C-alpha cells in the first residue's frame, strides 16, 4: 500500500538488520529491491555489512555499521536511528540523543532514593511480586506518542520475559507482566471499565505533557484534566449504595509529565524506561539483553515454509500437520 503511493525513481530504501538472516527482513528487502529496480538507491544498517552487500548487492559505502552486541530494542541510539534522522533532521536527532544521555547521567549520578528509573523499576517489581499484578497498562495523553505503548511492550517483555537466572537456575518469583496500552481518551472508552471495576488490579503509567503546541489549547487542557481524573478515580474510588456504581479504588498508577514533547524529552523518556527495565532485571537476577525465546518459532517457521509451498516435509506434531493440510487445501 505504501509503495503504491511512491515513485521508485525518487525513492530510497533502508534495510536494517543485525545479521541479515531474519526471514521477514529478507522477504521485504527482496520486494523493495525489485520495486526499486536494483540496489542503486538501497542503503543498509547492519552488524554484518558483508551479508548486506551479498544479499542485496549494496555497495559498501552505502552500508552503515551497527554493533552486533546491541539488541534491536536498544539500538535506536546507533546507526539504526538513521531513518529517524532522515525523518526529523539530524539536529533534532542529536537532541534526541542528548536527552537520552542526560537521563543516563541522572541514573549514574543520582542517589537510589531519588533516582527516577530506579524508583520506576522497583515499583514495577513491587506491583508484580507483592501485588501479584499480571499486566501493566501504558496510556499516552498526546497523540504523537500513540505508538509508544507498542514500543515499550517489546522493550519490556522481550527483555524481561525470562524464567532462568543469569546463573542458569530457575527464577524464584514471577518476572515480567504483560505490557499493553493505548492513546489517551480513546482507551477510556474501551478498557478503562476493566481498570476501574474489574477483578484484576492493573497498574498503569499515564504519560502527558505540561505544555503543548496544539493550536487548539482547550484540547490539551481537557486531556490533562482526564489524566488527573482517571488517576484520582483509580486511587480513591467511590462508594455508592448501588454496588454496580461503586469503584473500589486502591489501584496503583504512575503519572509521567514531560514539560513539553521535544526530541530531548522523548530521548529522556525512552532512556528512563530502558534503565527501569535493567533495574527490574537486576532484582530478578535475569539477563535483560538476550531474547532466546524468539528463536524456536523462527526455526520452526523456516522448516514449515517449504511445506506450505508444496514440498514434502515431515511434520511430527499432529495439530500442526492438520492445520498445514487445511492451509494447503
């Protein structure tokens, strides 16, 4: 759908992959390569430039190097951020990096009892292990942050979804909760009913801005009123003679207010969540920087792909075999 709106003669493509071994990256890269009519306007970011050059015939001078030891979810600060720089300009991209670096310094130099990332991470562990909360919601009250909950979902769950400690022993407590969320008042009309009156207590982060350059200032004021109202209602609840209209309260939430949504502030916000994740990993004794849980599904998919193309493949699992037959008709 996107390609249909573009002119290949006036378009460049950027492929980003640590190893250029991921199936979907190679498939999408092949589509883009064919649509562009070759590799003349194709660029890559990779920890293995030679593989990028081999897979798509990209000249070495058009391949930016990234570090192979940095997971994708932590890599936007590297050459992986090249598309961001192109979209918002290098000056703003440098401001994004500056904001992250400033928050890194805060984490490094601030006492634990005043350290924002440490407090956020310890609160998450408290909610998971002491309150027994199995999920965590993130709500953004600025439409420009609408995709942040999905970004944080990967950052948190891929980093902390572990059942084995660094030393190879089993963890002795629950680890990551399920992270999910949405944008502003939209989600108040979908899942907030469950947050306020459901049987499960769901800790939540509310993210908003003190100042906003929205030309319709009243909209921003209304959004912030909703942040205050929702967090107060979650915390304090309300009694009623009608049990259906009673709100139990006692439901934890954290309000994160940016002075304004600038590249610098966004960099600091993302950095805060990264450090919070690390704090949680230390508390649980797990490695926040591996993701072996994604490997098995990828391996099985590569084995089943030939079968879906009509080749004869031995499939041991009876359910998979039956579904495979359905897909092949």
